C-alpha cells in the first residue's frame, strides 16, 4: 500500500492492500462494531419517528408535482466562483467526469453577448473556392457528431496560493463536456480549400471581437463547429449559438459566438496572439502559438476545506492531457520520492477528463498527498521547480501545470500544500 510520511518526514513502509482484504475489513467492521450500534426496531404499534430537524416524514406526505425544469436538492448547491472576467468550476463538488453545463467554467473578454439565433450568420471566406454565409439551420443540416472533450484556460494556476485554497481555486478553469456539432473539416471540404491555405482566422461576435490564428492541420484533425453541449443547446456564456472547439488546445482558441472564419497562407498576428497569450521565458525570449495544454491532475478529495478522520478513505481526482489519453495517474505520500498508480475509471478518452481513485488508510499522522499525470505520449506532469528551471521565474501566467497536493493535519484538517514561486 502507500507509504505516507511519518512525523519526522521519513517514509514508513506499509504492506499492500488487496481488494479482498479491503472488503473483508469492511465486513468485519460491520460484524464487530457497527452492527452493535444499529437502532433497535420499534415495538409493534409504535409510530415511527420522523426525520431529524422537524421535517415531515416523506413516507407520510404527498411529494412535489412534476416540473418543467428540474432543480438540485436544497442541500446540494455547487457554485462557480464568479469574478470580473472568469468563473471557476467547483471540481471538489462534482462526481464522474462530465461537468454540468451550468457549472462549466467561464472566461470572457468583453462579457456575454446576446445573439438572436434567427439572425445568426457565420461567414467563411478567404482561400476557399466558394465563400459562403451560413445560418444556424444551415450548419445543423450537416452530419452531426458528438464528442467528449475538456476545455482549459491557459492561465489556470495560482502561484503562491495560501493553505486556504480549494481545487476550484487551484485549477477550476477547466471543465469537461459532451459537445455536439459538425466537423470543421466537413464544412471546409464543402467549400473547397485552395492550395496555399495554411492558417485560418476565427473571429468571435462579442464586443472584444476575439480573434485567433489557427493552423489548418487542426481543422483537418478534430476541430468542431459546436452548437450543443451535454444534450442541450450551448448556453450563452459558452458561445451560443455557435462556437469553435479546438480539442486539447488552450481555451481561448475555441472562439465563442463564432461569426467569421478566414483562410489564409499565414497567421494573422492579432492582438490576442501578440500582446496576449504569449509566454515570457528566461533569456529574454517569448513563446508564441503554444497551443497544446500539457498533462495535468488534481486530487479533488480529500482537499481543502474537507476534514477527515483516521481510517479508510478513497482518494479521488481528475487527470487530463491535450495530447491524447491519460496513461497513468500516480499518487505520492512522501513528497514525491515514490509514486503509486491509481485506478483509472473507464472509458479513458483522448483529450478528456479521466477520473482516478485510490483506496487508502490514514493513520492520523500528518501526510502530504500529491498527484501527477502521465499521458500516452510519455509526457510526465512536472514539478513547479522543474517548470521554473526550464522557463524562468518571470514566465507565466500561461501553461503552468505543476504537481500540486494537500496536507492532512493530525486534527483532520486538509489544507493546500503551499509552494513558493521562487
């Protein structure tokens, strides 16, 4: 099993745990202690007690009627953390891999525009044989596809974060959805792409006129024109009625409220790829067009602000990579000296969030939990120190994907593992 650090920082060996032993231990707990605490059945004729808190017994009163739109249980109210230009997904409150549409992270450059779908138009021109203006209905007439992909903002890591930092604060600018639309390659083939077309410009219909230059290889690979998300139409904050989706690439490339695509023989060098979304590196140079989001992971439970008690618990988290599938998600209990493979939940999809799990028995000793992702290309999620050594202290804030984790205090509090950017 895992080798959590002792109070002196040294690793303490612990024998591996099999599933048979885990199940046997749980059964023994029921037989030995838990069963003795079960309540005694009421005497015949006695009235059963209602739920605590003075609520009526739900088996004795009529339930609520059907409704036009479902709602969450009153006790389950996950929330994004809205700011002036972005809001983060509450990763620690979610199950599985699909992010509910209303909790998908937001990043806007000029707010959320209102666009009438009946008046929506997408213009495709430049190095094509048949420049065309499409309506929403025109796009929906093409063969549709549905794919599960993650999106992630390129600026998704808070340097020098305090102990009171949750998974939502660490990397809440990533979400995972099923997207429905039409392959961009299908549309381009319909229009006829001229020789020499190497890049295309994607322009949004918001007040920022968000624009990015994208290599044609992405269009021929897996780019989509999306109008659906998780079984419904795109929500306004996600680009309604149509957005571009560039799977595995930094989120700003998936231009929302898409209104224009122009094909050309080179990049357009727009504001968002010159003054913005370039990365300063040591040596006085900058990295431009760094599209792919590298492999990353986050432990979502236990995490701040959770409190845990000694005994068995399941470590849970998410891993993802813009280069393809996750090959391994690994955990360390000794500050990264050794690593243990967690179980990946199937299906493991390319360029999508993958859930990982690991059963672990905490003995009440202060312990640090770390996670790292390894993708199918062999790329290993780096430490913060490795990122700084390669890029320099002045790099960022984009494409930072260091190993992160949590400290379990002896009193059961779980806090973020702080690490100075220095």
